[in-house]
């Protein structure tokens, strides 16, 4: 079973929170500085208007099974589309460790940050795909509940 197609889907919708603040602001390493600690949430962390847009990566095998990962940023989607697609399409759909290693080794100057997040999204899609093909929840594939 091979990965026949890789798609990137952008979806939009509306979140209707019960309260004005529907989740806490992400604590960031830069918050050790007082001038950053008082910053409000960024739009990507908490859309104030209730409108949210996200991108997901979807893998499809030659026999129609699918797996999804995300949400990802536009930067990650660009890397997946332009630099990683050639390694993903055509690879063994159940050999996610091999694919992860190939993606990592291909990113000679991007073994952190956006590139690693893009690899992670593909890896999550591979695990989702493997779960669907084996009809098992991913936590069972990873060794069961702990």
C-alpha cells in the first residue's frame, strides 16, 4: 500500500465561545521579559471575532484509505507542498518511521522550527492513516493507555 496523494485543505468556520475569553493565552519563553508578559493573545491563538481558519494535511493511499494531520500554519503547508511532497507521495503507507527519517534527513538546514512542525504534521497523518487501516485507535498502536 503506497501513498498515492497528499492534499492540503484549508477550512474555515466560526467558534462561538461561551465567554469572552475561551482559552488561556499560550505562555511563551519570551514572557520572562515583563514587556512581553503583558501582551495579549495573538490572533492565531485566540480569534477574537470567532472566525477561525486552519490548514490540514491529508494522505490518501492507492486503495483509498486516508489519514489527516494538523492544524498547520501556512509556512508549514508551503514546506510540505514544495519541499516534502516528493518524499511522501509514492512511499509505503505503513512505514512511517522510514518516511519520518527521510523527511528529517532531507531538511539539511531545517531540522527545527517550521520544518520540524511540518514533519510532525505528516507524521500525525501517517499515524492516523495507520490507525484507520488497522481499525485501531492510535493510542493502541503506540502501546496502549498509560
